[in-house]
C-alpha cells in the first residue's frame, strides 16, 4: 500500500488540492481536502555578469541575472579582501548598489551576489566582484587585481591637478610602477588604473595623488676651456616657474642674467675671454604649488 505521493513539475504559486480515498469492499473512506501552493524546486544558475568600479570614491556595483531569469530579491554579501569572510550587506528588489569607498583603509572590498525566484529557490553565490584598489607609499604605485570579468587590458591613467589626462601607460601583467619625475613636467599628479574588458566595458580604481619633489641643481664650478667638458654654467631645474637668476663679479657687476633654467653661461663677459675666479649668483623661483624660494651662492671658473 502506498503511503506517500510526490507531485512533480508543479507550477510555482498555483494552488493544488489533494484528497485521499480508500475503498475496502463496499466501504469507502475519504480524507479531508488539503490545499497548498505549488513549489518547483530547482537549481538556479548563479549570477556571472557583473561590474564594479569606483568613481569619486563611490563604489558602483551592477549585475545582470542569467538569461530568462527574473527575481524580486537580491542578496549581497561583502568581505574586506578577496579571501576574507563574507558578511551580509543588503537584501531587496535591487538591480545595482552603491556605497562609499573608505580611502583611509585602502582595503579591497569584494562582493558576492545571490538571488531568489518566486518559489524561493535560492541561487549559489556569484564569483567575487572586486574593484582595483590603488595605493602609494609616496614613491611607488601599487594596485590589486580586478575580480569580475576577464579583463583584456590594464592601463594607468595620469592626470594633472586640474584633472587633465596627460599620459596613459599600459600596465598589463604587473601590479606596481615607480613613476620618475624626469618623465613629467608636472609636479603634482593623480593616478588611476583603468581595466578594459574584452567586450569594451570599463572599471576604474580609486584615484591616488603623487607629488614629486622640486628639483634644483646649481653647479659650484665649471671649466670654459673649450675641451667640450663642463664648458658652460647651467642651472638644472624642474617644476619651477617665475624663474630668474643673476651672476655678479667680485665688484658687484651683473655679468649674466636669465629667466630660463636651460640658459647657459660660457663665462664670457662682454664677449671677452673667460677669466678664472669666483662669482656670486642669486636665484629666485616659485614652485608649481605657488611657494616662493630664494637662493644665493658662489660659483668658480677654473682654467
């Protein structure tokens, strides 16, 4: 005698009623009518299509459900780091999510998503969606890998302090660079990693600043003897403006003046042959940040 029954392929939400009848000879017994909503237990495909990016310290997370799937309930869990424990973050009828990025922590946030259908079947968690996090120690730029779509290109975008893009560097296959001040004419820069997917979608890291030290080198002597070595006096400067320097002889007469760091003095005074001796220079300039400087010292002509 059968004591149980399984109704397959019911329609979720549809009402089904059941009743058991037993008959022994001429005697028939009928149970009470029991009704319930249909269930359709099945395994749901996880969310695979997602995008996470950072814009002005706001994390933007979006996703697409598998083809043919609808859901009124998305659950988001979050971890501080790809391999850390995931904790509940948000649940609801949502198609995207935003939150602030905590710049001071510089920890890569990672998100996983699941969804429920109208029969309350719940999918497994998606793979992790993690934006690139860029950090700096004041010298090197280091970043985490992007976790979501299969990226086709990593690029480092470099901006001036007015948000003008001045340079783009391919950085595929690496996670760190050391920018060199001699490669730039701008002292204060902003860096950002851009990740491009194979189908053209974009994800951006947070933005990190890097400020180069002002560079100034004034030689203490030169030898204008025509041998092609150290024949001229030249100030080497970078990241300066409002630049001006003067050179004086021992009697205080101005023998050379310039407003351009690249100008060179060959030691001649009024086209006369250079004379060995000691000279005084004064130098004034302003950094690109607006700070004013003055410097003076002694240079020697050695023959």
